[in-house]
C-alpha cells in the first residue's frame, strides 16, 4: 500500500473523531491535503490540520523542506526580499545564477 493510501484512513479517523478543532474551511483543508500529497508527504496532512495551518503556511513549509533536502535546490535568498536599488545586478546572487544559466544554454546551442 502506498504512503498516500495509508495516510487517508488516518486522516479520516482523526477528522471524524473530532480531535482536530478545525478552524479551516473545507476548501483550505482539501488544499492542504492536496499540497501534502503533491509534495509526496501525505503523512504530514494530519499535523498541518491539527495546527490549523493555513494553505500558504503549508506551501511554504513544504517548499522549505524540499529545498533543504535537495542539494539541487538550495537557496538562502528570502523570496520576500526586495532587491536593493543601490546594488548592481552583478552582485545579486540570483542574477549571477541566471546569467550563468543563460551563458550555459547559449554554449549548448552553439555545440548543436
């Protein structure tokens, strides 16, 4: 049985028992379940529901967990931060990474 399928009976039992004082709407609870399932973390659904986390909080937590677990997606840039108007693009780590990627793609196009 997959993790997705095994998490559903637990979720159903927990919700029906009334042990979760839901302040979330049904739509928010479904969105949380979908987010966890898409992130391949269905075992976290109940925990998020128990804490009455909003879908945006769940999305952020799942993204952060995936980013720190993956060596390919590690970023210490705050997605909410705004670029400084005085800092040139050449010192912005995101812009440097984008420039490198663009150069690599141009190089690969020239090879073919």
